[in-house]
């Protein structure tokens, strides 16, 4: 080992053993230490490694280890001479004072270290020292000895080394060692004391029982000896003495046996009473006793036994629903048995009688009043008290069970046992009108069952439904609280047995609502039992419809609310009064669509089928040969085949049936040509997410040269981007011209910048920014409506009536249509209303026409839920191509004041490839769809109008 004499530091790396036996083994070099004074200006050295030659480190050894360090005194003496003497002389200090402050320092970053005293034994250096923990301690002691020898220049020996080693111990280390050893001794003493007390208690409980058994055996032996002595005495005295002794012997034996059994019972009762308290007190020491018996150390991180038992009891009561009941039953049986045993110990009756008395005390606490004796009274009172406690616990369990069941029923957690019911998943503002339509639809069958599953409280849903103040006419509405995304909640409402499932759109963003509807459809497809009925899904965006149909398959029928309302608003704007007709047809209150098979009509032509129903109007045929495809307004020469079904408009599905053909006049009526379309000027107030689809519909309906003004807060560049992203080719528009204006529709100054008096139709749209709030959207629409009406009234003398006169050219004889189009000398305003409660406010504001979005969508959902085939009919009627609903003037079908029946008008309508489904008289308030007395002749006027289904050109009248 090389030593750095200049610095006083030595390398503590152990020298390798000498592999050659011929060379002498090099003696180890003593370590050199350096002590720094407090006033030394040099910086304190830093030792980054694990070896610290200048810092003495005390190794903490287990108590059982017996390590000793060996020091070669001769080698020490030789090594101390030479170059190391000079460096040692420079470090001459007092060993007892200087080394005590530096040599026993322990690096703080190595963690806490407990030092303890150790005895150093010096041996002869006959063997090579092993470089272990003991050698490091020996090196430390050896360094101290060398310093002492250099100061005194005396010869070291075994006694000096021991004395110096004893002086090296610092006061701090001694104090810490003494404190730690005393604390260990105190803890051990406490543990032994507790263990001794526990053993003493166990012994005091067990010893009396064993002693009683010993006394019983001794009494049995004495009894046997007594019997033998009596037998001997009886033989000596004669038979008379035997007669006297035998009864006395038998009675004493019986009494003594009873006393012995009662004593055992008494000790058993006392032991059973004491044991729970002892176990509760010393339960945590049982694992320590086990470790002491095994002579192993307990794990400090182990959870106490008392806590583990409490945890297991808690888990048992939480997991097993009948655990509380079983625990109560066990407590009752234990009290009866334990009380009977105690009564047997203190009374003179038998054990069976004692058990019966214990039961009577438990069942009726007043029975203990007849007890005699102090012991019997104490035991009977204790049993009665336990019985009252058990009875209270039983009442608590019963009360909790009843409360839990009531809460489960109140919160809607119970299962619905129904079949052929209608299931509604979700909650929205459309639910009220939807329930009304379903109740009206089920009125003919005496009512049905509608189940609502939503993520709301059951009581809250029932209160909201009760606020409707509507007579459900026998239909039961059952509410359940749960999520449609959870299969367990779906099974709770018998989803597999429902005849129709309606998925409502949520009151959030359209994309989020459609995403949620998609997840609900995925949950429905995951039902193992399968679905008996079809699923009607309300969508918010037309672009998301294909994905839902892809996931659901043939069971899914979608109703896109925004698309339906947008198309209906355009039709109502171009044909005033059409909104009321759609309300009558879509709602179940009046007449609606039905499809049914009539075998007696097979082989008849459609022109004859058309007049075969006195109480219905046939509109189309469901062709069985064409995979059930529905044909609206078929050709007159179409012959019904086997399996074909007839689509009609009727009041209810059981109110119509075919009848013999009536007598009609098939007279050709001169065909009045359709008037050409004229350009129109339309204003859109607001921005909808499907406004691009509405523009495409207007492109198909309007004549070339028409203008569409778009007034909203969306910047013009962003509008074009949104329209292009929606799939609209702005450059490809041929019939309409887009005019952009930016502004707020509820600010009068912005509205006054528009030529409001020149527009033929104004559509107030529910703005996309407010589609999440029904109240705010309707408030904005109503405010815009009132502002436009006021501005138009002030500009009325300067209103340009050119476009209106062109539109009215074909309706010079129709006062009703003229009034609707003029709308009190103002433009026709169609306002999109989301809340049906705003209907009265709109009526007060004298609107010419309006649309109730939520109510119309609810009607469509209810109709498709009752019969999914109707969805195909509605899709075609709302589309810009195919058959649609029109309002036509009477001059197309009759002469002024001509007397005809409705059948005659239907026949004349077939000459124009139209189906006449109703009419409205000149001065009546509402149109009549599917008249009842079709064969009755009446006088018609040219001011009357007719409602027809036609596939002709779009609004060329």
C-alpha cells in the first residue's frame, strides 16, 4: 500500500495476496490521518467515493457477530520508521480530544447510522489479515496506536494498544450507544411483561377448569369408596341397614352429580364472558407470540391482526347481502344457548328447561319478572337485555331493507317486466310532444306502455312528465334511471322485448349528439338476446347518418331533425299554409299514413282502388315483388298483385276498409296549363349547420334569376369555406344568386340596412351558435321577427309589389292564398321555433306561417316508431325530387260554383297524375284532409284550394 506523505491521506484499497510463496509477504502500511483545525483557511476535503481514508467509519454489526481485528505489532513498528515518521510528527495532537471530533464522523448522505461500543482484540500477525469489516476497524485502531507511539517514542505492547483503543471511544458515540441499548432493553421488557400478563390470564382461565376436572375425578373415587364402605356395613348389620342406606346413597349421588355439572357450566359461562375482552385486548400480540416461539423477527410492515379481522368482517358484510341476517341469527342462537347454560348453572332446573326459559326471555323481556333468587334474576335480566338488543337490531335490519327497496323503486333501479312496449332512450325537449303522439296512437287499443330510460333521477323525470298536464288515455309511462350505454341498464328495461326503440338526440352539440347516438346503437347491437323491434334514431347532422346505418344495419331507421325541418321550412316558404297541413298529417290527432294488406283488392287497377275506401285516401302501393318498395302516386293501370299492400291516409288503422265502387262521373276536364315560375327574392336570417343542403333544395325549386340573401354574423370568407366544406359548389349554382350581408339579427340598425320590404319570403333560422339552448334560440328568433315586422310596417308605402304580383298571377281567384302570401301586406316570414310553448307568442305577433321544429320532429319519430315503413314515404315527400305535397287552386279541377262530390275531384286529379287528399274552403281556418263524406255532392268555388300529392314540376304555378 502506497502512502501520500505530503497530504497525510492513504489509499484504503486492499493489497492483493502474494501468489508466490518464495517472496516475503509485504506487511500492511498503516493509514495516515489528517485533522483539520477550525481556523484552518484551507477548504474541507470532499470524498465522493465509498472509501474514506481520513474519516473513521464505525461499522454496525449484528449482536450475534463476533468479529475481531488483528494487528501485527512488529510490522507496525517497522512501518512507523522512515518517511512516515516525519508526516506523523506534523500531526502531533491529543488523541483523546482531537481524534474524538473527526475520526468518528459518518457521512450524512449514507443515511442514519447507529454506533455501538465494541471490544478490539489484538492478535499476532502470523497470518495475512483479511480485508473485511473487522480489518477496517483494526486499521483504525492501528493508526491511533502509531500516532501515540510517534508522540511518546515508546515501545508499544499489547496493553498499550488496548488502552489506546479504549480511549478512542468518544463521548457522543458512548451516549448514543447507551441510549439505543436502553431503549432496546425497555422495549424488550415491555414485550416480555405483556407476554407474561397474557400467559397469566390464559393460565388463570384454564387452570380452574382443569382443577374442576381433577376434583370431579377425586369425588368419583371417594364416592366409589363410600359405596364400598356402605356395602360392607350393610352386610354386617343386616338387611334393615341396607334398606336405610341405599336410598340415602342414591339421593346424595344425584345431588352431587348435579352440583358438579352446574359448576362446570358456571365456569364455562365465566370463561366465555372473559375471553372476548381478553382477545380484543391482546389480539394484536398473537402474531408476536408466534414469532417468539419460532425465534424469528416480526415484520414491521405487517398489518395488526385486529385490523385484518375488522377488514374481513367489513368485506363480508359488503359482499354478501345476507351476512347481516346470518350474523343476527347466530347472535340470537348464541344468546339463547349461552343464557340457557347460565340459567342452568344458577337454577335447579334441567338444561332443557333452562334453554326454554332463555328463549322466552329473549322473545319477551317481561318474562324475567317471575325469576327467584339473586343469580337467576341477574342472568334473566342479562338475557332480556340481550333480547331487546337483538330485537332492536332486527328492527334496524328490516327497516334498512324496506328503505333500500323503497329507494331502489324511487330511483328507478327495479327491472321492467314488459313486452311489446315502446322504449325511449335519452331525454330532450321533444319528449313531451313525443309521449303525446304515442299516447294518441295507442288510444285505439286501450293504451300501451312507454318506458323512458335516461340519465336523470326517476322522481325528476316523473315530475317533468306530470307538468305536461296531458291525458295519456290509458298509456302508462314508466321511467327508469340509467345509461343507454350500459348493457345492464338496457336489460333492466327489457330492451329485447320492445317493439320499437327511439333514441333521442341529446341537448348538446350536433356532432357530440350524433356520436352519443352512435354509441347507443353499438350498445343495442351488443344485446345477446337480440332485438325484436326496430330502432328509430334521431340524428342532428345529415353527414353522420350513413355511419349510424352502417353500424345498425336494417334495424335502424334514422330521422335527421335538421334536414327535415330545413326542407319543410323551404316548402312552407314557397307554399304558404303547408305547415298546418304537415302538422295534421304527421300528428296522430287527425289523419296519418297507414299501410295494410287487403286481399280482396288483388287484381284491381289503382284507379279503382283509389275510390274503394270511403274513409281513407289511397296514396301508393307497397310492391311485394320489388322487395317491399313503396311507390307513391302509381300509374292508374297498375294492377295489385298478391302480397301487395296499400298506403292510405286515414284517421286510424281500424277506421277504414274497402267498400264497393261508388258511382262517379268520369268526365274529362280541360287541363289548365301550369304557369311558368318567376324569380323570387328570399332572405335567410341566421346560420344553420345544414344551410348548404337548404341552398341546394332552393336551387332545385326556384326559377332562374332568383336571389338568396344570407344575413348572419359569420364572416363572408368563413361562410364560403363552410359551404364548400359542406359539399356545395357555389360556382355551379344556376338558378339562384348568393348575396352576403354581415350583421346581428337582433340589432335594429343592422336590420334596417336590408331591403326587408322587397323580399318574397324571410326565413328566421335557429342560429348554430345557440342550438344548445332552446330558450335563447327561440328568444332570438322572436326578437328578430318583431323587429322585421316593425321595420316592414314603416316601409309599407314604398314596398315593391312586383314580385308578389307575379306570384299571385295564377291565384287571382284564391283569396286565402293571397292573404297568406301578402301576410298583411308584408313578406311571408317562416320562423324556426324549437319550443312548442313559444307557439302562443308567435300567434300573438301575427305571423303568417311558422314551423315548430321539436313538435314536427317528435311527430315524425312517433310515426316511424309505430311503422318503420312510413319513413320511406316521408323521405320521398321531403326530398326535392319525386312526389311531394302541393297546394293547388280549384280552377285546375272544376268550374266556378260547379257541384261535384270529392270522388269526382279525385278522378279529375288523376288526369293530371295527382292524388287529391284534401281541400280548404275559401273562408275556413284549416284544411280538411281525407274528407268523411266523399260521395256527397256540394258546390265548389274558385277561391277554394286542394291539397294534392304530385310528381310534377316544382312550383310552376
